[in-house]
C-alpha cells in the first residue's frame, strides 16, 4: 500500500496488524498506533485527553486544592495508554473479521 493509495479507511484498518497498533499506542507515545492505523479522530481525542490530564497537574496547588500537591500524572497516562492500546487492537481485529 502506497501513500497515494485511495483505499477506504476500513481497508486500511483491516490491513494493520492489531498487535503493532497496540504496541505503538504504549511504547513510543500515546496515540502513535492510531497514526499507524490512520485513525486521526481517535489520535486527536487521545492527545487532547493527555494534554488536559497534564494540564491538571500544572495547576498551582492552593490550600483549598491540597490534593494536587503530590500529584503524579504517570498512573493516568499509563491507564490512557492501556485503554487506547486495547481499543486499537480490538478495532483492527474487528475490521479483519468483517
């Protein structure tokens, strides 16, 4: 498949390897598996959620918001990576079965 190929999105998704899409969503960065699958809406949603999550951690801690003082974004980002990896894997498998 070349870049100029006019395949429809379902064909592109079905031709992607489910395990590779899942790995790419975890290892190099959030949403890279969606770029591999050419699923731009899912990629931008993931990027926005990760950005908001990191933005919450950048809020200054005040006496009324003492919970953010020791806030660690890593568990949330790992959870998002696991969720998107599973979704990318299942989407590619469903596309292959149809």
